[in-house]
C-alpha cells in the first residue's frame, strides 16, 4: 500500500513537472511569437537602379534602342487591358503605357505617351490627347541589390494591394478552413502522425498559419518535435493576431522561386519576376500560377518545367472553381490562357555585377553594411543600360574573335572597359571581364596593370604649362637617352620600332609615342613635377619618383586611368568619378544626393593644347587606325598604350560626350603579342561608334591663338606653303620666324587675319 501511494505521489510530481515544463515552454514560445512578430522587419536589400531614360524632343536615341530598354524592363509588346506595362511599336513611333514609379523628386503616375522618331533621334513626345509632353521618364531598370547573406529579395505589399482572386486561390488550394480554424487542422495533424508511425517522412497538411510559423520562426527540418513546436506557435499566433495580418505576412514571406543566386520571396516580387507587372495587376490565371508555385517552386518552375507548371496552375484554378470563388466562364477563360511568363531571362542578383561592385564600394563610404542589406534603400545609379549593353557585347565578341584567330596568343585573353560621360564624372558602363555575369575578380576596379604610354600626356601637359619653353612645335630630341641614378642601373628606353628619329616636334613625339623623346622631355621638366601633375589629374595611388614611371612603369586600374583622362576631357577640371546619383527610402524620401563636385586642377590653355595633340595621335599617329570605325570629323582624342613584352594593351580617349578606357591582357601576366593600336583600339572604336558619339570640339580659351604653321619646319607659314596647318599656341608663344616657303607679306597678312578673327570672336562670341 505504501508503495502504491509513493508511486502515485511520484506520478503526480512527474505530471506537475511536465505541466510546468510545458507551461514554461509555451510561455517562452508566446514571448518569442509576440516579440518577433510584433517587431517583425523583413530584411529588405538595397535596390539599385540604372539611370532613368528621359525622353524628350532632340534626344539622340533610336526607336530600336528604346524598344530594347522597354523589353529589358519587362514591358509587354502589344496593347493590353492593363493601365501600364506595355508598348506598341509602329513604323515611326512607339506608344508606351508607363508604369507608376516613385522617383527621388516625387511620384510619377501611370500614363500613356507616344514617342516619335526621325533621323536617329526623338522628334516628339505626346500624351493620348495629342498634347506635347516636354519630358517623360521611363522608370529605371532594376539592376540589382545588396542582399542579406542568403540573397533573399522581396517587394513588400499590403493585403489591400493583392488581388482578391489571388487570396481566394491560395485559400482554396492551401487551406480551405483558414478563416475559421484557430491555427491548425486536425486532419492534417492526423496525416502527419500516421506518416510517422508508417516510418515515412513527416507529411504536410499544414495550415497557412503553420507554414508561416515554419518559414518565419523555425528551421526547415521535418521532425515530430519541430511539428509540435510549430503547432503551438501557430495557435499562439492566431490568439494574438488577426487573420488579415497573418495572411499579409505570409504573402510577403513565402518563397516562390530562384533567379540564379537570388531568392524570390513574396507575391510582390514574384509578380514582377514572372510577369513584369505589379501584383495588383495580376490576372486570375497569373495569380493561380503563383499560388501553384507555393507547393514547390523548383518542381513547378515555369521556365524549366512549363508543362508541369501549367498542370499545377490549372489544378489551382479547378480548386478555386470548386469553392465557387469563380464563375464557370472565368474558370474556362483562365484555363485557356497560356502561362505567359516574362520571357526575360533570369540574371540573379544583378545582370551587371562588375558595376554593382563599384556602387557597393562607394556606398560603404557612408553607410553601414547592415543598413545596406536590410533597410530597403533605393539607390539610383549612373549606369546607362544602352552603353553597358554595348560595352559588354563588343568586349565579349572581340575577345572571342581574338581567341579564335589566336591573333595575340593562346585563348584566355581578358579585358575590361570603363565608360564615363564627358562632363559630370558619371560612370555609364563598367565591364570587369569577358563574362559580364561573372561575380568574381573585377578587372576594371582591381586589375592594377602597367599603363605604358598612357602616362605620357602628363609629361606633355607639364611641358605645355611652360609656354616660354615648350609649344606643340618645339623640337625635342628622340636620340639615344640614358638616365643615370645613384644606386640603380642605368635606364635607356627604346622606341617601339627599335629606331631613333632625331629632332622631332613635340606634338609628333606624342602622336608617334616616341619613348626616348618623351623620357628626355620628362626629365627636363622634372620627374617629381610630372608625378605631381598625375596626382592633380586624379590618380590617388602613390607613384615612385623614378624616371621609368614617366613611360608607365607603374600599375593602375582601368577606372583610375578613366579618372585621369576624364580630367583632360573636361579641360582641366577634376571631377571625381561616381556611380551614384541619389539615395532614397522606399517611399521616395531623400536620404542623400551626390551632386557634381568640380575642382579646377589646371589652367585651360595647356589642357587645350594637350587635347589637340591627343587628336593628332588619332589623326596621324599610333591611333590612326580609328578611321576604320569613326569618321575624321568625330575628332577623337586618345592615346594607345603597350607595356613591356606586349603584356598589356590599352586605349584611352574621349569624344564630345564620353570618355572610355579599354584594357586587354592575360590574368597570369604572360608575355604576348598585344599592342594598344592592334588590340585595344578596335574594341574602343567599335564600342564608341555604336553609341553615335558627339564630335569633339575643343573650347578655345582666351589665352589661345591659332597660327598657320608649316608642318615640315614648325615655323610660321602663309597661303603659299603646301600643307600648312593652323595650330594652337598660348598667346605670345608661337614662333615668330617664318618658314622657307612663306613670304614676308604672306606671313604679315596671316597675322592680320588672325588678329581680326580674334577681335570678332571677342566681340560676338565664339
């Protein structure tokens, strides 16, 4: 008897312990549910956008280029019932149903416009009533984001924004008793328990609330213990929160597919990914497909398994019909509809990962990494999709061609391209290698390679800043040159053609890229002074004060070279290159602007003279092969670069509206047969030619005068001198001596004409 009492006492104690433990565990789960759900904040990655295409009369863009951008943005071709997200392409115009979008300067509603074209440019923009529209903006392309560690991406939506038929299809298919149960379904639990006793994996049957608990609070393991925890938390969730609030969270949390390395979460992003439209514009058939994906996004992937996805969608439609959520006519019409998923291929976290690396690096100067990955910032970048596509296409195609021909060595040649605008320092395109989608080593930012002759313009700029000593026609010696320095071996640079050319004009030495003449000139003006000017041109890395540095025996990335040449292109005004225009919150509230920052680094006169000399590089020097891609009137200014043993090939240059840099080489730095003129220049020329460049017209500073010069002697010429050219000079620095071909009267006449021309330019403006 005593034993029995002791047993019952122990049993009661054990039951009390179990009850207390269960109560404690339930209290813990209750605290966790309330604290985490009430304070729920989805980790929203920073969204990065390209520049918006601003359509206005006179914009130099073709019909085909606008249509390409519309397609890339997911616009559907052909008139639709939807108020936005489609276009109609006619013979001479494009009708566009613009989507609504919140820009940094305010929201833009959905509207329809008609864009007309003529002669490769926009001739007019009008609304549906025929009224002229001064400016219309396409919403910018989303080009990527800065994601949490698991690359989750989503677009948050309110339940009121979700079509009623999507909610009905979800409830009919996944949880018919959702609006009446208290978080669990007894039949589903029974199926799960029976599966365990049979030795099977734990089966489904979870309610929508349980699915949310599993995804929001728990790990994906499928065990009975986790199922019990899920059940308790689902009941607690239903006790504390309303059905609408739980459903809204479910619709934003649910995993609905994979775009390469980017996870698609929530119906808001899924609608954009699969159909290129906001969730509120989904049709019944489209909503049914998204609901069908909830059961198995990979198994029912409409891109990889379209037939399987179609069957699953039709099953969802049938379930919806059986619950009387649709009429028979609606059901039949939706069932007869094709899948209609967006034909745009997936690109993962970004179609342009190299450019995004630049954006990310610039953002990290002002923002914490955690904020970039969770606060939903909207980053409006400077990327121009048209320029970026052209840069990727040309580089990839040319490298494949070079590999096939083995023109410069074995296959495996790599390259990088940087393109900026000509004034504001905005990076319009950046390609980090032959595979534009590669997310690893970014050669445009991180491949620090010897730049060869690309540094020579700094030598000539330094010299031309002293007009009393140097002009474009000053004779300089291209004879053998040896630089002696204490503690170092003698340095004796050779020319690319292995010849010396004696006395040559300064502009000729740069145009032909003569090493001996350039090295001698650099040492005459001062190595330290040249290196200081390289820094003033925008290069921040430390350069060794050695004579060899003058000829490019220093490493730079293509982006650094672009900065250097951009300062020359802007007439000596240094503008730090940038990849970001604006940063806003999700609702459009401005966070930070990135305005134009300009600093005058050089007087305009020597920069104008240098630019003219760089045009001579293309007109008659090492870059004259450019005529195969661009007509002479484009007046490109640029410089070729080739390094020792032809390991690297460069071309850097600019037109009236863009600066671009191309680098080619092997990652293992092997010796090759590369040269700037033969390898990099063709890529640069083909790329810029595809962008309809503006001709380069050098602004003439007040301190510059043009003088007719005999090219053979470098002296003053007149109309009797064959081949005489007008060359620019800093005022008072032009040669006073007349050429043998010129008469005294003819030179005097030319001087009077030049003075008269200068007078009228000052009087009426240039």
